[in-house]
């Protein structure tokens, strides 16, 4: 059995849970998921909740929550005992952790205590994820130790793997991300003059400027007349930004992959925003959104809206697999929106080819499990 230790549940929204769900869908060994979040997540089968501390109510949503976390992870003896006891009780033979907070360091300590292999996954640069937190510096030091100590490392992009080898020392790694079951879809024709824009996933606060520019450009298109009014649907749970709440957005709750697939059948354009600004540069350079993988295999064209660099931008530009808007200028967005119909089929065909080449689910699963099975075998 292998234990997966991370600060989110398998049924939680977001890219990290989505990647783990994809990898565990055909797991060749028994597994136990250990969620270390403070809040209780919706638990999946083969999953337990092991928090480092008690919840602090509303204070957890303030800056004080980060200091409570710092205190909990600094005084980790009790958590370590509980984690080692849990893993030992289940006969765990390997430990995997996702570096999204400091729980990965406790997972490494548990693996050492139990004398088992330790596997590390990094979905986003930890230095970026922990920006503004008092334990950021400590987290990066601990990550360097875990990177060097891991039996194997999995990163979401080649750029992230190269960067971590530069920062923390050259070590073997594999690129593993989300995947699509198949990319056999064909470019879906859109209704003439109709523009239904769709977004799925967490609507991060950093996307505010992107969405405001998109909505302004859709308003411009609405004023053209003669065609159905453009629309924006977001399957994002809620709108955290007050500036978006008075705009015409159809907001849907988070749901499973099958429901999202149904959504896509009614969309004309899939929105992929990445935040602008120097403070978000690491996110663009090293991360790859799981929504991009889903979008690539959908048969619907993608609208990339973000900085003119980074993994997602460079990948899409190299394969001509999306419409690219690399500024917040509403007129640039409006121009691309008006011109998208003319190149819809070509761009979508390129996206599907890219999905088949790089992001088939079975490719991701084999890359991940082949390494682990070579160490612990099949249960």
C-alpha cells in the first residue's frame, strides 16, 4: 500500500485534487489518501482526515491562520506520532506527498521512520504558493531537503523540474500532469454569430483584471447588434470578487468531470486566464493548469489570456493550439473574439493533436505508476 499525504481532499476543487484523482483512477496498488487540511474536506473512499491543529473558525481565513499553521508545523511531534501510527496501522510501504504546504516535510519524516520510499510531487512552485506567509522561507528550505531525499520526483512541467534542479540540486524527475481519456473529438461547429464563453475551476483573486477585460470586450460585442448577445458561464462555485458580482455571469457550483463534459458541449470558446504582473511571474513560468488539459481534448477552441511567456503560453503558441491575447487591452480581446470563428477548426484540430501527443491519461498514469511499481511492486 502507498499513502498519499497532501493538504486537500481527493474530492476538493482545484488542480491538485484533479491530478491525484486521475492518477488513482487506475491505481495498480492499494492506496490511502491522508488529507492534512485544517478544515474537514468531503472525504473519498480510502481517505482519512489528519489535521495538524484544531480549526480556529473565521480566523483561519485571515492572516492569523498562517501563523497558526506556522505554530502547528513548528510543533509537529504529536502530528508525527499520529501520522506514523496511521501509516503503520495500514501497512504502508511507500509515501507520496504534494508540496503545497509544509505537510510534505512531515510525510518525509514518516517515510524515514517507517523506512519506506518517499515520492514527491510539485504542482506549483512552493515559493509562489506560500507568498506572503511567515513560513515561506522555511518551506523552501524544507523543500530543498525533500527534493534531494526523495526516491523520485514528479513535476507538472519541464520548466519546474529544470528550475528545481537549479535551486535544490540536480536529481531525476518525471513530468506528470492531468490527462484526457481520449482526444478523439472533432472540432465542434458553433452556431453562426453565437459566442458562449466558458470557464471552469477556481476563480483566483489574481484573475480579476483578466475577467474585467473579458467582460468589457463581451459588452462591446453585445453592442454590435445583429447577433445573439455573448455570454460567460463560470463553473467556479462562487464569485469571490465584488467587482464581478454586478456583471452578467452565469455562475455554477463545482461538479464532477462528467458534468463539466456536458457543459463543454454547449460552449463556443473556453477561457484560460493567467494573471499578469511580476508578482505572478512564477505561476506563469512553472505551472500548467489542469483546465488547459481538459480544454485541449474537448473539441472547443481555447482563448488564452495571460502574459506572453511561460509554459502554457509557449506550449499553445508553438502548436497554434489556442487564440492568444497577451494584454489586458479590451480592444485586443474584442478583435480576437470577432476573428475566432474564421480559424476555429484549424486551432481546435491543433489542440486535439497536442492532447493526443502529450496529455493522454494513460500516458500520465504509466509515467507515474511505472516508477513506483519498480520500487514497491503490485499489491
